[in-house]
C-alpha cells in the first residue's frame, strides 16, 4: 500500500518498501519475523499434537497432521532465509510448504476437531468456526495455485525483467524490476492472497487456545498399591467431559475434583499400611 501511494503521488514522503520483503531495510525485519513465527508455530504444532494424543489417541490423522505442520514450519524458515530475488527456487519451495501444505494442515485439524466434539460438547462451537476458516483457506489455496502458475507462465515467456533506476529529488534512488502489465497483475493477486492467507492462518491458530487450556488443566496423582509394594505414578489428565465452559473459558467440574481427592486420600491410607 505504501509503494502504491508513492507511485500515484510521485512525492515519496514515506519510505519505499517492497511488497515481497526482499529489499532493505525491511529484509532483516521480514526474515526475523518469519523465524519468530516459525518457532512459535512449531511449538504450537507439537503442543497441540500432545493434547490430541491424550484426548483421542487412536485417531489416524494425528500423526499426519503433526508432520504436515512441521513441514510447513520449515517452509516458513525457507521463506525468511532465502529471498525471492536471490534464491527464487528455494523461496518458492518454502512458499509451497508454508501456504499450501500449511493450509492442508489446518484442513486436517478441522477433521480432527470433528472427532474432538464427540468428546467435548464445547468443541462443537470451535468446529463451526474452524469449518468456516477452512473454507476460506481452500479458496486462498486455489487462488494461490492459479495466480502462481499463470505468473510463472508469463515469466517463462517474457524472460528476465528489466531493472530500472529512477532518480527522484529528495530521496534515495528507486530501483525496481520493470514488469509487464500482465505479470504485474498476477503478481499482485499472488502477493495479496499470501497476506490474506496469513491473517486467516493467524485466526485459525487463535482457536488452538482451547487445546492449550485442556492440557493446562491436567493433574498428576500418586497412587500407592499395597499388594505390589511399589509406588506408581499415573497421569490423570482432566477429560474434556469433566469440564464445563463458563464465561471465562474452562472450569473444573466438581466431580473431577472429588475423583482426584478420593484417589489421593486412598493413596495416603495405603501408604500408612506399607511397612518400610
């Protein structure tokens, strides 16, 4: 938008930036944000994967979703480290992994959420939101595939683009690649779809806060069995059915608390009967 404003006014009162983030000074910030987002998204993929294993351990798509998510994270790293004007093949490979494969990761997450709603009634509302976002993601994937294919076809026909430098009074020289009208149009479609996809992906990531709340409420209880003369530590994550939604999110059900308290009380009584 800043580049467009500079072009139509020819005043250049604001710094010129590239829409691809491949020029200075935004290059360093673009790479840093990509790496930071990749680290955050990778942690989220691993975290949610462990939640799914606790709630629906036998679901066949959990492992597939995990590796697709991690591959999309690697694509985001490639986008940040290899700029399109220096290493186009690697950059576009990263874009495919990040936007296309990452989009399908969210689609698989929606299928997994369909199974989660059978375990927890509150996930029915989350499932509807994720289903809506999945539809938007599929539209963005289709537009990305078409725009990038047409753009590459035009580029193969016209060959290398001419680099032009404009001398403008009162600012640094402006250097850019002179695109044909057809290539520029599809380039804008592709770039705008990428940024729109980023917003939709972030909205989808926000819905994972419910999985985070599930594992954040898990408890660990110690049960001492008298007959076997040893201490066994068992993990008792609160099931989704033991939680009820309130206005602030999840709250513990009284039955869950009573079950855990009874288990701990029984363990203490058994411990008194064990001879050391």
